[in-house]
C-alpha cells in the first residue's frame, strides 16, 4: 500500500528526515515512536503533503502511484487520511457542512454520486456512535470551542465518514484523558479492516495498549533506528529513548 | 509557487463576469453642471416648481462645499464638469407592460439573471428595475396597490404622491448633509420610492436592481422608503455593472423613515465593476445611506455585502430618535486587487432605551485596503442606550491592509457600550486541513470566508444569501497563494 524509500525532507532549510524506509501493507497497523523532535510529525506532514516540508531525496509509492506528485486534496481523495495532532478550527462553518463537503469532494473525485443532506445525516449519525459523540456537535463550528478530547474524537469521526485506506494518526493521544483515549482508540479499532492500514505516530506507549500495532518503529533524529513488534513499545516505555538513541549511527540499518 | 496558488492565480485572471455593454440609444444631457443643467433635468422630468427649487438650493450649497478627503482611499481628482448628469433610455412612452420594454434591455436583465417575465409568475419579489436613471419596468404593482403600498420610481412618486415626497424628502439626509449628498440632491435623476401605510406588513421582498450603463454618466439615484406606524417592509438592492475604461462616479442617497412601531429591513448586495487587476476602470461609489427611527419602538436594519467598486465610501447609519428604537448594521466588505473600501456605520442614540448592533466583517486580499469606520454616539437624553459592536477583519496575503476606526462618543452615563474587534489571517493551516479532507483550496477559501461572514449572511433574505455567498467566492478567487 505504502512504500517509503530513502525519504529525506527539510523544513526551512533544516533537514529533519534523513532517509526513511518503511513499507506498509493492507491490514497492518504500524506505530512510529520516538523522542520529541525526532521527525515523527514531519513524516506525517510529508505524507499528507504539507507545503512547508520540502522533500529533497527519496520516493514514496502509494498504491502504485508516486505520492509526492499528488496535491494534498488528491492524496485525501485517494484514501489517505491524517488525523491532526492539533485539529484546526474553522469558525462559522458547521461540522455537518464541513464533513459533507469533504465526503462529497471525495465521492466526486471517484465519479460517485454526491450525498444529499438526508442520506448524509443518516450516515454521519451512525458514525457518531462510534466515537460516542452527541449529535449536537454537528451544528457546532468545526473544532471551535471543542475540548482537546472532543477535537480528537471529531478527527476520528471524520475518519469514519471518509473511510480512508491509509490513516495516519499524528499524536492522537496527546492531551487525552483516559476515557477519551479509550473512545478514540476503540473508534480506530472498529474502523480497522484487512483492507486498510494505519500509521500511529505517538510519543507514549499507552495508546498502544488500546491500538495494538503489528509493527513498532523507533524514529530518532530523522531515521528509523529500530523496528520490532509491539513488545518494542514496552521496552521503550520501560527504558526510555536513551538506549535507542545510541543506535543512531550513520551505519544503522532499518528493517 | 504551489499548485494551489497556481490554480487560484488562474482563476484571478477571469474577466469580470458581468462585463458587457448594452447598446441602447441614450438621451444624454451634455457634460457639465450648472443651474441650467439642473433646470433642464427638472424640466425633462416635468417636475413641480418646489422640487426644482429644492434642487437648486442643494446645488448652491454644493458649490460652497469641498470634496471630503478624510476617508482612507486614494483616487485621481474628479472633474465634476466632465460628467453628464442625465441619461435616460430613449423611449416614446412609458411601457404599460413588459412587452413594451426594449427587448435589448430585457436581454441585459436576462444576462444578469433577472428574468423579469418569470418574476411576475414566480412571485415573492417585485422588481422596480432602474436602468441607468429611469425606471423602465415595475411589476407587482397591482398586488401592492391593493394593500395601499406605493412602490414605484422616484419620478412617478413625484407625480403621483407629491405630498409624501415633499414631506419626507431630505428629512433624513438634508441637501447640505455632505458633499456627495448635496450633489445628489441637485442632480438626482431617478430611484425608488416606497411607502407602506399604517399597520401594513409588506408581504414580499421589494427589490431593485440598479445598473450603471451609459458611458461617462454619473449615477445619482435617490431612494426614499417610508414605513408608517406599525408597518413592515424588507427592501433588497442588488447591482452589477458593465466593464468600463474610465472611472464612473456613483453618488446615491438612500433615506429610510420608520414611524412608531415600524420596521424597515434594507439589504444590499453590491457588485459593481471593481476595476481590472491594476484597479483601472472601476466604479467610485460615494453613497449616503441613512435611516431615521422616528417613532417609538421602530427598527431599522441595514445588511450589506460589498464586493464591487474600485472605491467604496459608504456608511449606512441609523438615527435612533424614538424611545426603544433599534438600529442594526451587518456588513461584509470584500476588497481584492487594488480595491479600496472605507465603510461602516453611525448609530446616533437620541431616544431613551435605544439599542444598536454593529457587526462588520472586512476581508482584504491582493493589494487592497479595507477600512471600517464607525461611530456610536449617545446623546444626553438617551438614558439606557445600548450598543454592541463587533468588527472582524480577515487578511489574505501580505500586501493588503485592514484598518479599523471605531469612534465612540458618550454623553450619558447610563449607556452600555461593548466593542469587540479581531484581525486574523486566513490560515494556511485551515486550507491544508480542508485539503487533507479532500476539499480543494478554492472551495476551502470559499468555505472559510463564508464561515467568517456567517453572522451577516444569516441576516440576508434567503435568495440574497445564496447570491452573496457565490459572489464572495468569485470576488476572492485567486487571492490565496
């Protein structure tokens, strides 16, 4: 589904990603862990096509296409979804309007018929149960005045409505209390199928108690220095990131 | 440049959608202004003596006045002797029905999306169409007549209802009020007149589409709307204009009078030619709009969506004279390319327990300058007066400007005044967020801006709101990148 080869990227002239290699197949959940500033969010941003990041080397294949040639909206329409670490507020635009515009943009891209208001409302109300959201959220402006937990749940709601093939969750656990974490994680789990995949970017192991990854990758200073199964996350939790930082050498091989 | 920016850039290049000129022979008075020209206009319109005197008085006042330059706008000096002050489509007699109207004129309306023929059947909106300066078609008159509502061109009102015109003309905006109002009072050619009698609720939105057409002809519309005791009327004003190479002056005057318990809602969507990318050829819009809440518990509400004109100088205001009267001003002003807008409102509280609300949304893009200028004045006797003002500005790009000049003058200690102001930049992160959900940059900008303006749009009548949203999208195409 996704193949990242020797990806280098920089922001404002500073190199952040220094040769990322990663392969994600349908049905897999990959966790990307790492200390602050290691390039986790940059990787998520580059994949989603955020403009501030400049790819200087390497390639990314997404479902057989050169991902880097697609503009951000096209990537989204092709089934790539980024759950934002800091969901953006859009004052005056209702959640319903935004969600419907998004879903219909994606459907239009695929030559599918656009949803009318009635069908859309039925769909979205069904999806809201997944993240235990009250229907009153539909009429509120996008993320405006939402608590941290509500914003993250709203991200998962959008994910549920858009039904992406590859979801990238960028520190979705940050700022969540344990109840919100459970709701968000359970939403993600319910949406997981053998046909789709997820990349879960997180600093802490605790999210991985709820969303169990097939693979864990440790990102340090712009490179994946270690990959393993879910147990690697426990090791990190127990020992901190210091011991993996030592693995960071020019010769460090990635799996 | 990013792909999004390029896409948007491409769209900016679009020609003004409503730019076309109708080829109709005009009956135009030679350029220049003098007492003789005013007498000629008055004679052509077969006006009564008192109106001619009223015009001449205005002209004499105007001669002593100087053009105001306090607004935050710049433009080359206007030669008032190089303007033709009267232009009427040549027609032998006033048309009795739409069939008698010049077909080419009707075609123009079709292009603008105002199918007059259909409107008669569709109901809901009566259109008093002002083409250049003389009304050529009025619909729904009979229906309104049954209710005693007068809705006609200003010239017709002078002929048919001189007592009403004489009683209210200049009662809100006197001849010498300001430079442009004085000029308008001297030379106004036509406009609309509405009178809603006591206790009558006008069952439909009254609508006038203004259109500037004759080359080099200044437009001087005069609108007077009177709502008698307990009456209600909602009036819509919308306009587009053809592409021009020279600047066109427009100096209209709108007067609203609400007597006891009456309510007037006045909505405008203004889309005059803003000039090309370099600001060449756009309309100069120097308008005086003012309403007087003369009676107790009366209410006047202005809602405007300003997207056009090269220069906008406009302050729809309310004089809150009656006790418990209410004034409202909801405004969206969009400037792009080289447009300049200096707009806002004045709320003058005279009566007791009067209240006013101001919601202004300014959006600047390109190299434009967008200024909010507002005044809230609480007079000594206005016990318990209240005002709430909210002025929000949004910037798109880094070459435009947003300015806010709120003036507050309070002479009564029991008054409550609130003022909120924000300035924001349309966020790249907002656009990216939309992009990441599959929404194109163009649609994203549209959505974000419409969200920003929502508080104003919801004050507009439904059909107008839809039009306004589309207009906003068109006006801002190509402004992010």
